[in-house]
C-alpha cells in the first residue's frame, strides 16, 4: 500500500506542476489510512509534495497515529485474543 501511495503522490505532484487533473486530498488521506502512510511520508519528504500545507500534514499525522494505535491494540493480549477468535493466526507477528 505504501508503494501505491507514493506513486499517487508522484502522479499528483506531476499533475500539479502541469496544471492538470489532480488526485483529491481525501483520496490521498484514505490511502494513508489504509496502511500507505509510510509511502505518504516519503512522498511528502522526497517529492516535497503537500509538505507545506499544515492542514494536510495534521490529517496525515492523524492517519499515522490511527495506524500505529491499531497495530499496538492488535499486538496487545486482548488484540491477540480477538484475532484468535476471528481465526487469524497472529503468532508469526508476535514478538
């Protein structure tokens, strides 16, 4: 998902430079929320895209927080129990 997100940032950056059709900010945020936040962070830093818009950065950091919090919850004993109830073999993810 990160690779896809980074590619979307690159496509949107080029579109911005050429004044053509753009990828919506909400779509970029959804990609980040669905696990593409590392690619979004790299896209912002490496491509210098959407890095100066404060409101965009705040929402991006919110998607990072949500993803990391969800991962932490799933790695907790309660999260592991929930995954076991759902039939997900999470032993390969455990420390």
